């Protein structure tokens, strides 16, 4: 299984860089993955998106649809792309510690 190293911590990931074991996720892992993706500081808006994604994953086993994230955060899709330049699936879901989403987030 591939690995990535961030700040002297090694994580097993799938071929797309998503955590192989979502159970190891915590806020420090989120910060490290954000840093790896070029996001130096996670602000309240970043955390709002990540927390909605995490909660939905824990309750339903899947990432929420992007319109749900927009509705619950009050953010526009453009703002989410500004917060997560890699997009809601590749960026926000990776930082939230989810497996790679099957379809749209």
C-alpha cells in the first residue's frame, strides 16, 4: 500500500492519496493533510466544511452531496473551491479523512 509522509508522520493511503484507514483520523491528521495540500492554516470555514463531511460520513457512511455542504455552511460552491483548491472531493474529503468518494460530494 502506498504511503505519504507529512512532518515525519507516515500515513497509508490508497492510490489517490486518501487515508487507507479513516479510523485514525483526528484534527491533527486533518491539519497535516491540509498542509500537504497547500493549506497552511485551517480557519473556521475550513472546519465547518470538514465537520459536516465527517458527521455525514459517520452517520451514513458516505460523503454528503456538495449542495448539502453549501446549505449547511452557507458557503457558495465557489467559496468551497477557494477554501479547498483541490475541490470538495479531492481536497475537503481527503482532509476529512474519508475514503475516495464514488461520485460527486
